[in-house]
């Protein structure tokens, strides 16, 4: 092994200019891969975080009403299509058992119930259409992090209190400590104390969402002790579809995952990932071709020395190993430098791409696993790129090589 290292190092040192060029090429190529990966991962993570910051990974709802055929037709006869049934405002009656069932699933991080329905917010003769959302605040905070959305007041949902969106507060001139009258679609009305103003990140949500205690919402909406949905947060949000099927089977309720309710977002993320992967593939191919071209030239330039080594009894396997080792060194050393350069570029991006308040546009995700995976791929690409030149060097005829 010492012989292989010595010969490989000597060949690389004698061709310093070629060595520096190929190392620079590998470094830049790896830096591009690291930079793009860090930026895309950060962007996707930020988009998903913003999208899911106000919703659950899975929502369980009552089964939809379906019309069923009561007549069995004779064979060969066809009945006209059964019309879709008008859906009523169904609720989940025995929700405690369903909630306990989903909480026992190992993939579920948290679960909470909600009683929601349409209503109106009244203040000073002004009426605004809103969505009344009754929750147990302690459980709901495990699903939606309201701490980051708090603009004024305190996160508190005592009996007779509500938390409203910032746009609704602005339109009605409300602040924490004021009173707000809520009217449900059933006509039931009650007055509530505003304890907090929240910014949900979307104007429409901040204009329409009103959070109130679960019992208060049930009474206002006429649900007795029923709820309308069960919210679920999973440990792995990308497994939400699979977990939704399991939760639906366990509870007998319909389940919608965040992927199903955000299909356009999922499509955009997949397209973005596909584009990023194509760029990585082409950059890796360019790096591999660069290594291969340098080693091919090296074989041509050093064929006399290779012939002498072969004439002295050096096995073809060792000659092949010398060039394979060079490819591995190019890939490994270049990947180390490229990883550092790519990380610096990614961090620099966070200083250039800023929001209006001076904060980074989105966080850049740079993890040790990214460096390890990139180094492994670059090293393997170097070895594979060196295979053809190494094979050619090992097959050189000693006599012809020395004569040449």
C-alpha cells in the first residue's frame, strides 16, 4: 500500500498544475452542490413551516352522508346515477374514545379536539363574518405554536374569553381587555372578553379566525358536548398520508392529511426537488469528466514511467490502484474544500437575502450529514471517473510503453 501511495503522490506532485486545476474544479462543483442543497432545503423547510404553522398534519372529521341504493336491479338493467347527498353539519359524538385511540399511535406526537362553525363578530354596530373555533388551549398549543403569533395580550382562554386575529382586531377597533359579541349561525349570542390578538400569517385567517374555549364554542354552536374535528400532529409530517389511513381505520372517521389539502404546494416542492437533483447530477458528471480527462492525460504523459514499472515486475493491479487512488484523493480533498466553500456561500446568502425588518429571508439548512453525503458521492465519483484511465494504464504493454 505504501508503494501505491508513494507513486500516486509523486504523479500528482509532478503534474502540479493539472492537480491544482482538477482540485479547483472538484471544489467548485461540490460547493455548488452544497450551496444549492442548503438553499433548497432551507426554502422548502421555511415554506412547509409557514404552511403548517396554522394547521394540523392530519384532521379527522365525521363521515360524509352517502345515498345508498335500496333496490337490487335485475341483471342487465342499469339505474341512473345516484345523486350526491347534501351534507349536514355533522359532529363527532363519542370523541373521547377516538382521541384516545389516535394518541396511542406511536407516530402521533399530539392530538386535540375542536368545535368549529360559522358565526359573526359584532362591535359598535359593525358585523364581520368569522369562524368560531373552540379548543382546549393546552392541547391546541401542542398542534399550533401560537406563541410566535402573539401580537398583544396573553395566551389565555378562560371561560368567557376569546383570542382574535390581528385583522379582525384592526377592523373592529379591538384590543386586549375589550369585549366582543359573537353570534353563531343558530342565532345564539354571547359576549366575550378579548385576551389576545394573534397574527396567523395570512390576512384572511387573521380576519376570520376567533379562538374561544371548547365549552363556550359547543354551547354557542349548539353542539352540546360534541366536537367537529380532531387535530393530529405527527413526528414525521411526510408520513401524514399513511398515518391518516391508520387513524381513519382506528376511529371510523374521515381523515385528511396536509398533503391532500395542499396538493399544489406538494407538487411545487416535488418539482423544486427534481430540479435541484438534476442540477446536482449534471454538476457531478462534470466533476467526474474533469477527473477522468486529467487522468487520461496523465496516463499518456507517464506511459514511459508506467512501462518501466511494469517491466520491473509491478503487477497490473497496483498500477490500476495508483490511478484509482488519485481519483479518490481528487474527490475527497475537493469535497472537503467544496463543502467549506458551499457552507460559506450559503451563510453569506442569509446576510444578503433579508426581509424588510433585517431578518434572513429564510434559514439555510447546513447539516453534518450534508457534508458526509457530499464527500462520499464526490469520492465515489472520483474513483469511478478514474476507472477507465486506470484500466488503460494497467493494460499498457511494457515494451511498447518504453519505446513510446
